[in-house]
């Protein structure tokens, strides 16, 4: 992990760990991709980076005194008239 990410702090930050991409958000953090944690120094470094990030996410969630049971689903966008019909 070359940069740090402050979990839930913004809707713009993104980092990479191996083949994973981690996108920050104020309501959620999205992790996608694939990573091979190999049995070598590179694998160890990547595993540590992933572990640190997950620990930071858990810490933020545990310290949130107003943490809801579940977020409300996002509102559906209004359907506008189709200009092509």
C-alpha cells in the first residue's frame, strides 16, 4: 500500500493493495479485485497492509456511537421522460 486511506472520511480516496482496489466512501468502503498472498516478502507486505486497513475500518466502526443497525437503501432516481421516444 503506497498511500494511506482514512476510512469513511471522504467519497474520493482510493488505494491499491496488490490486485485489490479499495474505494473510500462516507457510507461504505468498496473492495474489489483479486490478490494472491504469496508465501514470500511481497505476500507478507501485502497481507500486513490489508490487515492494517481492515483494523482501521473496524476501529472507526467500533468508535461510532451512532452506528445504525443497517443503512437505509439508497433512493431510486426519478425516471425522466425519454427524449428519444
